[in-house]
């Protein structure tokens, strides 16, 4: 039954996340928000909604290891798995100014997350601080994009173009958002209940479940978006989606969760997985910087690294049992 709950939660999260994203895009267009701003905010926020709802519900339910594991595991899978798969489909070209600006912000956010992980505790003030940093970055980016049109501006516009078509009716857009948010809440509850039951049944720590099953499940929107972008040969959009998602996951999702419910960080995540996330982020940034693309060979290396990481988690789970 736990496995059924888990699968049902994933399915509901997928459909609800898609509905919310479509509705949000439609509302943004109705409000005459620029395509660049939609690409900068709605893409990152929309694909990170599953992580946000799951993390908040897990934290409020007294399961901080699931919440933190979800964020760390999602960012690792975004870089190693999703960029790896995207590059294997088609080499991912990168916009230099976008990588410097948004990628640099992603590294800073990851370093901040690593520092909080070392502390072993993320208090409410730190969560509020992360949300403030995200807001400041978005405002600064918006002003830069409006006053100095460049490659980063054009990238965010292409990200908006690659979004699913939104309904034209205002009322339908509102219905999409409301139904999507309700579905996200219900799907997250099923996912957490199922994952907790599986962890309890096999004697596996909740941190391992958060890093694997939940992280991979909530990263499916990013995976689908990246595969579609790679198939369309929009490599810069695929890379931008991952960078934006990782940035929102840390500053937005982790920040909002900690602001609502301060989080403890499991010792194994603090000593191992956060550093894996940081190393993967730095390596990916270096690959993007080198000739401004991620080749198929580099994509294969990233994918192999992810398989190795998942293998190490399985070994850790077995040892724990």
C-alpha cells in the first residue's frame, strides 16, 4: 500500500504541477508581464513547486530529513542526471552571460546551503534571509534585463517560449492554479506517507528516501522540460532551466520551508551529500564555462556519476539496515 501511495503521489504531483504552471503562465501573460520575466521567475518557480510543497508538508509533519534530503537530492539529480541526459540527446550550448550571472548565483546559493549544513540546523532567520536574497536577485535581474538587453534576457524569453501553451481565459487560468495547488498538496501528502512507510518497512533512514525516491520524483518536471528543450536543440534553455531550478530550490524552497519550520540537517547529509551537491555544482559550472557547452561525452560522465552516487546511497541504506 505504501508503494501505491508513493506512485499515486508522484502522478498527482506531475499533473498538478503542470496545471499550476500553465495557469501561472496564463495569468502572467494576462498581466502583461514580459516574456523575459516569465522565463526568469515562472519557469524556476513552476518546476520547483513539487519540491516546495513536499518540503513544507514534510517539515510540518516532523520529517526534516525528508525535506532537506529532497532539496539536496533534487539539486544533485538536476545536475548529474538531467544535464547528463540532456547533453546525451544533444550537446547543450550555454549563453556566456547567463552562465556568469545565473550560474554564479547558483554557486553562491549552494555554498550558503553547504555552510548551513555544517551548522546542522537551519533557523527561521536563515530561511527568511534566503528568501530575501532570492527576491533581491530577481529584482536586480529584472532591472538588468529591462535596461540592458543581452544574452541572458534573450535566454529567459526563450525559456518562456518553451513553456506549455496557457489557456487564454482568465477564469480558466485561475481554475488551473487553484486545482493545481490543491493537487500538489494532496499529492505531496500521499508521496510523504508512502515514502515514510517504505522507509519504515525497510529500516532505511528518511534522509536516504529523501535523497533518492522523493528527490527524483519531484525532479521529473525539470527532466521533462530539459528533454523537450534538448530535442528542440535549445541547449541554452535546458541549462537555464537547471540553473534556475537549483537556485529556486535552495533560496526559495529551502528558505520558505525553514522560515515556516526550522530544519535540522541529518548528520549523513551534512557530512556527505551536501558536499556532493557542491562538488557537482562546481564541476557543472566548469563544464559550462569550457567552450560554453556540455558535450555528449561530458553528459555521459555526469550520468555515470549520478549512477555511482545512487549506488553509494543504496550501500549506505543497506549498511544502516
